[in-house]
């Protein structure tokens, strides 16, 4: 069930065979070496915020326990993903489909005019040839965004990267535990105020959505993966910038009766969990840059605001 935040490929049928785990190169070993070790423990997961989205299943607030694990301080960057593709020859789902979704405000008029709008969310355009290599379609490049999060990656692509690097996607519970940075039931990873002392803390849409992104620190698209101040656990950009894929199947209500110790979500589903919001979030339509907010999309879907970060069990020895 894709949300207004990220259109999906639900109308397209594509069979994707899982890729075998490739040989571990030096680049793959490096990709898994910088994970932060977190002790795990109990925390209050979810929120009952008045401006939340009940249909997303943000609440009720419940005490959840997670075991010790390791997680990356940043989302996977274009440079890291490029090393993976160079090693494996991986072809992303967006490349297989031949298109991906880009927000109209980031497109040249000539591209926007020939790219179909998404019904219900017309600021999204289905751009032929848009993928991680060409984020805004043919003629664009990630060359000057090596340290930015890789985008236009489906859940399936994230899984392939994990197989290459000897990592995995975080569970939704692990993601929220890490994203909160040790703060109990705060709205954001740094506290309850969006811009404390007038300081920008994350990359979200500022101004007239979806026409104009304005303000003294407004960005066009993603910010570098290591932007802004890290949270209390040392993680960067856990809200804003790009949505992050989690391992779990999405359900709006499974957690109401499901396990509270190392939960992994329902056994089956049609969409995977995404957390954290993105540079496309704006309080006028999608304030899902709150740390408890949730969304989802089908595993083969990709857009210009979806990325991922990797994790690993605490018992897995650091690589390299």
C-alpha cells in the first residue's frame, strides 16, 4: 500500500529472481566495517500523536525490547552503491522497469512535460530512464553526489546490497531504537522542537509544497549522507533526506498483538516498511519526518526519495 509520499510500481508485473550472494571484495568488506554497536534494551516504540496517521499504525505506544545489534551511521551512499554494482553487475529494479519516480520540481521543463503525472499525487512524475545512475533521468548524473544517499533503489536492490556486504536491513524496531538516539518518546531524534533555536536539524521541504522549496537552507533533493548533527547514538539523518527501507513486511495493526521482544513484523505482506521521512516531507501534507512515523511501499518500487542503511547482528564479527 504505497503512500502519497512514495508512488509504487503496483501496476507493473515483474518477476525478480533473488541474486546469489557474490564473492566478498575489499569494497564489500569496507561497506560492513563501519557499523556502530548498540547495546539494545527496552524502549517505548510508536506514538499516539494527534497529528499522526492512525491508518499507518503509529500507535499504540508500547514497550519493546531489542537485542544488541550493529547499524550504519549513515544511509548507503552513491559511492558505496557504485562499488557494489561494479563488483556484481547488479541491475536495479528501476533499470529493469525502465523508469522511476521523480518530483516535478526537480525536473527540467522538457522532461516534466513528457513524463506522466501520478494520479492523486501529480507532483510525482514517472520519468523514463530515471534510476540511481541518472537521478533525474537521461542527462543527469550522480557524479557530483558521491557522498549523498543512493536513491531510486527498491527493497529488492537493498537486499542484494546486503548480500554483497554481509549485512542486512534493520528490523523496524531496531531502526526506531537507533533513530531515537536514546531519547524516550521525543518527536524527533534531537527533541520535540523542529528547529531548536532556529537551527535546521534535518532535510525536509521548506516553503510552498510542492511548487517551491525555499528558505535560507533549502535544498534541491538530497543532502550528503553525513549532514546535520548526529543523534545520541551517532546516526545521521534518521529523519528527513530519504526514506529508509526496513526488513519487515508492513501491517497497520500486527504490532498490537505481535511479539514485543525483537519483533520482526508479520510473516507475509505486500509492502515493506519504510521509516524516517524524506526531503519531500512537508507539514502541509506529510509530516512523516517524526521519528515514530511509518510508511510502506512494494518491494520493487523506487523513487527519488528512497534509500536505505544497513545493520548486522551483534554476534556477526566486524568485516575486514
